[in-house]
C-alpha cells in the first residue's frame, strides 16, 4: 500500500496535534517546524481536515489548530481516506466484489485483492492517533528524509520494510 506525501504530512500533523490535545491550540508554524513540513502545504492540509471536522481552528494571537475529538477517537483510516481516497491500491471493496461476481476467469485473483484490502482497512480502522502516540514517535529526534520515508510507511507497508517484493 502506498500513501502520498500529503497523506504522510496529514498524519504527522494529526499526531502533533494529538500530543498537544487538551493543552490549547498549536500554530501552523509550530507544527511545520516540529515535523519539518512545508508550511503553505500544511495550511491546505489542515483546511481540508477542518472542513472534514477532524480539527478546528481558533483565530487570534493565541490561535492555531487543535483536534475536535480526542486522539483515541480519530483513526488513521479516516485521515488517509480524506487525503488519499480508498485505502487499498486495488480499488474499493464494492468494485472488487463486482469483479469477483462478473469475472469468473480471474475470480481467485480478485478474492485475494479483496482480502488484502480488507486486512489493510482493518488495521487502519483500528489504529487511533492515541495508539500511535502511546507507541512513541519513531525517529522524532531526526528531521531527516529517512524519518519521512520510514516512520509512517513502516507502519503502513510492513512487507516492504521486511524486504518482501512489493509493487
């Protein structure tokens, strides 16, 4: 499973807001600096999450962004679907079920794709922002490219991290 750079930025921002949950708002500049993210791009991402009612903004000198719900009530699947669309690279579940029903020659293949999709969705739908925070932020002391490519992707793409061939 692949996740876009925008999706990674969204998850990093949500985790930062989760760390600050209950202690007031966080300015975009601070979120961007803490995670080494481009501030202008982060503004667009947070606006999208605000419109989806995941975060809220407060105006003024003490303004910024904060989560609308507790980190335990925000799941990775919600953020990824908002930013990147369907969770699986094989299409959504309804499309796959339709292919299973209509394409007898390739039914077994589509059934495997559906199982992969369902497994990925189950993990992302049962992992909350609070779960990630309680596990700690891997690579937080490093602001390097390795952190961007490894920390979140390792959670999402376990096969690639273990050296298995993926495409």
